[in-house]
C-alpha cells in the first residue's frame, strides 16, 4: 500500500500513532529472539521451566476456581465446577512435584496431536482440493512426520522437546516484532488529508 493511499484512509491516524512506538516493538522483538535462542540452546532448562510455569498456572487457577465453587454452591452445576477445579489443582501440583514426568506427559500429548492433526490436514486437503491444497498436504505430512518422530523417541525426546517448541515460537515471534519495528521506522509520517485540507 502506497503512502498516498494511506492519507485518505481512516487507518492513517493509527499508523501515525503506532509509528512512534517502533523502538518498543524492536526491543520486544530482541528480547523474544534472545529468549528463543536461549530456550533452543538450553532446551532442557526451558522444558523444565515450561512445565513448572504450566504447573503453577494450573495450581493457582485450580485454587481460585475451588474458592469460587464454594461461592456458587447452590448452583445446579456446582459439582462439575468443583470437580474441574479440583482436577486443575491436583494436575498443577503433580506437574510441580514431578516436572520430568509432566514433561513426558505433555510431550506425549503434543506428539499425538501432531500425528492426528497432520492426518486430518492431509485427508481434508486431499478431499476438498481447495486452491494450493498441495501445500496443506505438505504441511500435514510434516506435522505427521514430526509427531511420529516425537512419539518414537520417547522418553528421551521429552527432556528437550518442549524447550525447542517454546524457543522456536519465541524466536519467530521475536523476528516478526523486529520486522514490524523496522517497517514502522521506515514509514514517513503521514499527513492526514483532512488536516491538510483544513489548513
């Protein structure tokens, strides 16, 4: 989109406003890239940290939901709400108590999801044959192969797999933020059409 077309757009004011924050996007991107590289190179530590964070989140949400369940004890759905809160709390506690076993369980779940998701993508794309369906089949095949490799390499894979996944996600997000900050910095300030017309 050219600068001239932006001047007549209602988004121009938003572009001007967000343009001033390009440095913050760059800084956030650099932090994400750094954390991503750390997670990939020290995947064992990152895996343990991921499981511990997940455990604390489940434990805290379980306790808060448990407290909430006693406030709504007259509700007909109290028992299911209470049971869900109890399971969250217990699962969070178990992940904190046994992080390596928790990492193996989460890795097993992710590997299974990759296999099932890859198969569904391949079959669905092959049947529907929408535009560029071959890329969807390829994506499903990659997901399927990755899932099979993860499941076949258990339990060794569970020690570092989560750290690599988290690291790759942080790395790609960081690169996207750096690219966004760079692009925003290169855009000249847009003169709004209404403002220039009023002047």
